[in-house]
């Protein structure tokens, strides 16, 4: 049984024709990396669409709450720790936190053990918002990878883990 071709096959075939005798071109690597990029692009677009038009709770609001809930010190972090976890500047995090505080989703308080530090914590309303949106996101992710069986997902995770471990070492 032959697999159906996708747009990446066409892309790789164009490159392969251009560099047909050049051993530096590896079609399997190009195909794998472009497919991983495309899957991430579709996931980001699905997330953006899910929050489109909602000015009361934006994708950035969700990402900030998510960083607070899953960063190394769950449910309590400094703005700098959150900025690092969310991969945004400290100024951008300050703006995000201003929105979340105003919406009653987080608190920002001076650390009683070190008055130079500010601690951010989710409120009950913030936890509720994160909980709702995390499971909606998980459903979008499930749909994104629905072409794969459970066993195929396990296999894919094993292969990707192998790549990540090699990059980490």
C-alpha cells in the first residue's frame, strides 16, 4: 500500500530536482522538519481562531495563566519568572499581568519574606478560566493528531523523544 502524497512531498520533490546529485540534500530530513513546522503552524492557528474576537480573555491572557500554572513553581511566580516561562519580555509580561489583575484572574502582591519581590498567584476565577481553556486546547490538539492511532502516537512520541534527548545532551 502506498501512502498518499502531501504538499510537503511536492516541496521536497522540487528541492530534490534542483539538488538531485548533491549528497548534502537529505529529503527525509527536509520533509520531517517541514511537516513538524506545519503541524505547529496549524496548532497555533487553531489556538488563535479559538480566541479570535474575545477581548475579555485573549490568547495572551491564556498563555500567561498557563505559564503561571505549569512553570517550575506552580501557582506562584515572580513577573520575571513568568516572562521567562512565557518567552516574552518583562515589559510585555507587566502589560499582561495588568490585564489579568484588572480581570480578577491573578493577584500581584509583595513577597512578605523579601519586599523587593512581587509574587503573582492565580485567583479561583483565574484557575477556572485556565481549566476551561486548557481542556478546550487539548481537544483541538486531539483533533489535530486524530489521523494517528494511539499506538502511532506512542511511536511518534518515542521518535521525537529520541531527537529531543540528543539535542539536550
